[in-house]
C-alpha cells in the first residue's frame, strides 16, 4: 500500500534524475546564438509550467473556499501560491542566465520578461496581504478574492500581451516557436519527462507545506484551548 501511495514520488525522483543526467549529456542542436544554452529549455521552461500548474491549483481552491468556507481549501490555495512563487523565482533566475548568453544582457525590455516580473510582484503582494490580516476568516476571504485577480493578471501578462507585442521569446511577437525549428525528437525525450518531473516536485513540496501548516494550526488551537 505504501508503494502505491507514494509511487508517484518515486516516479518524480526518477524523472528528475533522468533530467539532470540527460539534460547535460545528450547532444543538442547547434543553433546559431543558442548553441549549448538550449539545455536551459529543460529547466527554465519547466519551472514556468510548474508555476502555472501550482497557481491554477491555488485559484481553484480559492474559488472552492469562497463557495464552501472550508479552511482546508484556503490553506491549499495559500501554500500552492507560496510554492508557485518559489518556482516562478527559479524561472526568472534561469531565464536571466539564458538571456545573458543569448541576448547579451541579464534583463532586457521584453514584454514577457516584464510581464513575469509583474506577475511575481502581484503574488508577492498576495503573501504580504495574508500576513497583514490577523483574523483567519477575513484573511481567507480577502486573499481568495485577490488570488482570482492575480491569476487573471498572470494570464494576461505572460500569456496574452507577449503575443500581441514585440517579444524576443520563441513563439511570441511573431518569433517562431521551438517546435518549428529546433525542438527535435531528442530534445522532446528530455523536455517532457523534465516537465512532468518538476510539476510533480512542485505538488510534492506543496503537499508538505500544507501538512506543516495544518500541524501549526492544530498546535495553535490546542494552545488556545489550554
């Protein structure tokens, strides 16, 4: 039973081990400018996808909280945001390194880069908002409404605007996507396992944070009743 229950975690570790090994060792397309930096596809892009999945989990649970007032949904929403922001920051850092070696600067005036920064600021504001309200139900209601607003902002700033304006990112602003010129079958053999592995890792971290938060709340309630 334990193996069945935690089997997905074993899969997660195996996929990430494979990603680390294959991601640095396989032959990659020798594209102009990109060269070896294309390996960052396995890390930078997967971080962003993981962040989006976690933020989606968060906004779904915020909606569920508003309809049910179940504190468990609020905890899940909050910890999903915390974990998503962690992956988002990793996405910004890996993207900045990639930009340095492909575009010549750590940061450029790019629509998607600026949108990603605004998105992170919006979710950091969510964390600050939660910490500024003491009453639990009020905190949960306000943060749930704000979370819905932040998720819509994220979709606009990293999904819609970069497609409508000039952007250096592949598939945005008229630029071809990776799949049209260098996302060959060999890269896919690493990219998709990496994507699944990092998403599972994000969910794993989120679950651990949820368990810790529930334990903290239980101890606080016991202390109050004592």
